[in-house]
C-alpha cells in the first residue's frame, strides 16, 4: 500500500504532513458517529411522517460525504484563499439570508430556509464560519493599516446580520454569532470598559428578546417553571438518558426515537444516551472538547493576528453550537433548536460546520517562513 513520505512535495503530500491530523481524525470520528446515529434514530422518524424508512439515512449519507469532501478540500487552501472564500461566502450568505424574507419557506413561524430540489438550505448557517473569518480579517487589517476602518466595517456587517436574524426570527443563531464576534473583539484587545459595556448590551438584548418574542418567553418560562407549559420533549429526553444508564439499552432498542418528532435532529443526543449509554455520550463530549482545546492550544504560538482571530471565531462557534445542543437536551439551559455538529440530521448544518472546520485546519497548518499567507 503506497504511503506519503515526508519527501513527497506534491500538494497532497505537503497537506498531509502540515495539517493537524489529530483534529482531522477527531472530525472523522464525529462524522462516523453521525452515520451511526442516523441509522439509529431516523427510520422511526421517517415512518412516523409516512416516508420511506431509509429516506433520512440516504440523504444524510450524501450530506456527510459532501461534508467530508468540504473539510479536506478547504483544508488544502492557503490562508489567503481561506480569506477570499470567507469574504465571498459571507456576501452570498448575507444575500440569501435576506432573500429568505421574500422567498423563504416558513416553518414553525420562522422564515429561515430556501427550498431546493430534495432539500432546504438555511443560509444563516454559512454566516457563522464565513463572518468569523471575514470579521477577523477586517479587525486584523484595521490593526495593521492605519486609517483603515476595518473594525467599524465589521461592526456594520454584524449590525446587518442582527437585523436579518431578528426578522426571521432566529435568536439562537444570533446569540452564537454575537458570542463569536465578541470573543474576537476581546482577543483583538478591546478596552475592558467596552467589554463590560458590550456584555451589558447583550444582557439588555436578552431581556428584550424575552419581552418581544413569545417563543423565547415560552421556552424560558418552561425552563424555569416546568408546570407552566408543555415540557413533553425535554421530559422525554431526560427519561431516555435515565433508561440508557451507563451502557445503554443497545442499538435499535431505544424508545425515544419513536415518540420525539426531532429525535434525528435536535434531540439526537438523547437517542445516543438511551441506546448507547452515558459512556458513549461522554466520548462524544470528549471529542468535541478535544477539538476545541487543541484548536485553542495551537494558537498559543501563532503570531499572525488574522489567523488567531479567525480560529478563535471558528472554534467558539463550533464549541458553542455543540454545547447548546447537548445542554438543552439535558435541560441545563432553555431548549433551542440547534443541531449537534456532524451528528444531527441536516444538510445545511453539516456542510456549514464542515466549511468552518476545513477553514480551521487550513489556517492551523504548519507553515514555514516565506509560505503564502
């Protein structure tokens, strides 16, 4: 079997010996869990809505195969090409997110999706990685070039994103993008007074969201006072973890997938807990934690501000999305319809997360003096 030697100067050879293979392997493990969980959770959901048992499986096999190709393909790029891709992607995602207000499909009172043959795409998913890298370049360029209002432009783009996501509405996505942007500003050296001012604005915005949006108020009230409304989904999810115990009931033996409408998507972690037990849930948690911590540790020796800010944003968005999904399933926070990266069903989510992870791998590849930035 041929192997890649360190003397191999081809594009593939240079990529293999410079990419973070540990992070690449961890991403592969998550994608593997994604295949397993679709086999476990999706047939029952498909049957319940009158579709073929294999519908979601075939779709997710395709989505995860495309996601794998995106991770590898994007990780081959240079930092300059990643920046160009992110800026172009941010512009397109902004335009499509705005288009959802006109041609979007309304589901559960929100216009977040554009219907395509065979699937629906959620453009705001692609805003997370693309805006993180584009904002990082703008902030870094404002530090590097005197008189360039990069940070101001980034704030303006964020304001536009805020207006669009509020209009859909998608408060969860807005919260993640806000956290990513604030983390980047903080790492870039934001004045401590401004940090606390921004935190105050975020707190005020959270209160406003609670007052303005009935669905936000309902979720918070049900989290704080379970007797105040319908808590069927979260109660059933918690029972699934209890039924699974340490080692689980066994593949295919779970019951939660037969009764929860989003068992293959938002509550896939509950299916994992019931069928495979707490140990596998801890393994999944450990893989996410490994990717986040390893990504942050690799930045300690990085000197380029653009790369530091980009990776900070990408890692923050990835880790926060995983935390929100698992924490809401365990009733640690109010419920929020957010997918578990690479494991939940969803084409837009899988490909957007793959784009972000491909960018992270590309930006953290080992570079030598004189390499293209």
